[in-house]
């Protein structure tokens, strides 16, 4: 194989691999964005589920009762474990902060504040 053909083949392979990587990344990003928008808000999730199933008012009320009961039971099951989970998360956050530069810590802390604000806002819904 001549040098020119080899370079052309190498360029083609790099282009294919790069295109595949970009395609997968964009697909995952778009899919994640769609799922977050669709299922992150509990009220929106309930409405979508009820709408997709064409539930009547009685069924919607029962669905809300079922989901509220599930959430209460889930919270009760998680209560004894929550402190351990919070500790693991706090340790990981501190380890992340320890590896960052001061400028990165500022950005990271802002990201954490925004995440916490979003979580608090979600609890109010």
C-alpha cells in the first residue's frame, strides 16, 4: 500500500471514529436532557403518566394516592439509611474539592449551591 493510500485510510478511520464518538455523545446528551425534562418534576411525571394512559378524574386521584403512599413508604425505608448516604456523599464532595484548584473550587461550590437550591425548590412542589 502506498503512503498516500495509507494516510487516506488513516484519515478515513479517524473521521469515522470521531463521527461515531460525537454521535454517541450527542445522542446521550439529548436523551438525558429529554428524560430529565420529562421525569424530573414529580407533578409533570404524574400528569404525563395520567395523560398517556388517558386516565379519568377518579383514576388520576387514585394514581396520586398510590404514588403518595409509595413515596411515604420509600421515605420511611430510607430514613435509617439516609445519614450514612449523606455521609458518603459529603466525603466524596470533600475529596472532589481537595483535588480542585481554588478557581475550580469556587465553580464547584456554586454548582453545589445551585443543585441544593433546585432540590429545595423541588421539595416545595
